[in-house]
């Protein structure tokens, strides 16, 4: 597996290499063509040159604040003419360095592209620019009785969500971005604009280019517009939390619920360490044992039936305290523990940095994989509570590290490598939703073997100069 860069500082910055903005001819050409949309001040360049990951980043030579597909295409054409790499960034919520820049590069800032271009309630679809936030679309959809449930819990933008095939807590019922994207507008490495897919719900017309760009993390093209499928708001929603004697008991409940076809909307797992962290941070008062959080969507009757079925399955596996909530405030209180996992982990150690990583395995192997990982964490001496989207076999570690503790960082890297190897041996994947970015390059090679050469061939065909987010996904 790939070595993880040192955490010598909370915000590790690559300071060597590249050129000053005034000496980069692409920057001059960008300023001449796009004027005030090109920022070269240090504050803007620094803030728009990284995501939320722990991985090192540099400072781009310029930031192009794009308002349209045409702006992106013009910027990419200029950078291609000068052989200058570009990296797209939206909300910057990624966790594997996918939006991290280096000196000499140009950052393509998509956050100003925040227009909802079309709402199609009759066809349950919408088209948005890449910088539109999930919360923004849902606010516009609420009066129509519709919503977009896919995507992460953080308020991410659609370009980034599509680029990483984001999923999140509701993927078990509503799918990932890959299942919810109908079409795209993409700027290629040459600056050419292509449109993929459409509004039809199925097509047998040629290669599926939409799925090629979804999940490519900006290495094959820059997504500027996204057409997504929408869903009706559920008539009724209820939630519940339940504690279990062991983590294995909790995962068996999830496995049986999925096999029984119970259409649970969300089912989240917290291990004992994570529950303890959340209790300390949010005073939730949960029993410090493995816990499952459920959410049910449907009619009032179906929601009640789903909760009753889960209650019976949970009781058969030693589940206790099946605390149900129906009202919005009650549900928010119940879900606060899951919402607070990252700040809860960071609060465990003053001045710490967190490194969040994930794998995904078949549900039948989830308990085994997490239990082995917990033992590895204990043996390594690092702090790493676990939370997971148990309904689809995806779980996360949140390593809590002192910025200057190189020994702990090395131990965490070892745990991460062994966890990935374990997941792959179980028929899983090195990442269920964070993506590859710059942090899991070797893990991708271990997972796909010669398949990586096929990916490299596609990359070479679409980006022969290797200027689109180089060093991400493929080494």
C-alpha cells in the first residue's frame, strides 16, 4: 500500500517546486482572457488549493473562479496550450486529497457555478451547475414535495459528489451518485465540451460515458453540469437506536434485515469507542456498547411495520433500548450522535488532527472485518473509533493523531494498510466512498491489478498531456 505523507503540521504544505504566479505564462494568458475571474492573491490561492484531507497540499499559481461551462473550457484550453496542470475544486469536502493542488498548477474553482438550471418535477429530475450544494437543491425542491437524498452528510457540491461517486448514510436505500446521475456536461483536457447521458431513464446508445466520468475524480474531465434523478419526500419518517452486546450481534441484525427485504432508509453502526467519544462530546448518554441507528421512510403504516420488524430482529440478537423517535426534533436528537462523530473524535485529543479512511466489504464479512480491525487498532496503540454505513458494508476509521507524533502516524498507516488488505481478501474494496485521490494509489493497484493499466489507457486517450488532476487515482 502507498505510504502516507508525514503529518509534521496540521496543514502540511508542499512548498518546493513549481513557479511563482508572475512567472507562469499560463496565468498571464488566463488574466488576459478571463480578467477578474483569475485570482492570484495568496489567501485565495491557499484556501482554494486543498480539501479536508490530512494529505499534503501545495498552493496553486492561480485560481480561476468559473461562473459557466464556457469559463471552464476557456481556462482549460489556455492551460492545455501551456502544458499547465489543472485541478477542480468545489466545496472542498473530500478526504483523500482529490482537490489538493501543487505549485505551478491552476485551481479551477467551481463554487461560483451555483445555479439550478432546471427543475423537472413531472419527470423527477433536475439539472444543476457543479457548484450547487445539496442543501441548496433540496431547499428548492421542498415546496414541490421532492428531494435529493443521495450523497454525504456534509453539504457537498454536485460536481464533487459526482466526481467521487459520493454515497453517504442513505445509499442503502437510494443508491450512490452513480445510480442517481442521469447526464453530465464535461470539459475535456483539450477544452472541448461534451454532454453525456440525458433525461431518459434508460438507454442502449453506445458507451456509457456518464458512468465513465462519475467517480473519475476530475482526472478524465471536469464536470460542470449534472442532471440528477429526484425522489418524492416520504410521507412519514421514524428513527431508532439500539445497543448490542457485541459488534457481531449488531452486524447480524443488519444482515438479516437486508436479507428480509426491509427497506430501511439508513442503518448506521458505531463501535464502543465511537459511542464513548460521542457521549463525552455531546452528552448523549448512550450505553457504551456497539450501537445501530435506523431510519425508516414510507407511509405511517409501513414505517411502523418496518420499525416493528427491526425491533424483533434486534431483540433476537440481544438488542436493548430500542429507542424510537417520530417527530423531527426527536429524530434530530437521536441522530445527533451519528452527526457528531468527527468532532467527537477530534475532541479526544487536544490539538489533534483526524485522518478519516474507509473500506467496504460484503455485509456477511462486515463483523469479521471490523472485529479484526479493532484488534489491530488495540495492538497498535493508536486511537481510531469506528463508524459505518452498515447497510452496505462500508465502515470508516477516524485516526486521532497529535500533529508531531510521527510514531503514531506510522502506526496508523500500518493499520490502514492492513485494513485495506483485509477488505480486499474478503472480496471488498479499498474505498466505499472516499475515493482514491492521492492517498490510496497503491491500494487501487492492489485491488484492480492489470485493470489499472486499462484505466491508464483511458486516461492517456482523454488526457494525453496528463494535465487533468495529475497524480490522483493513477500514479
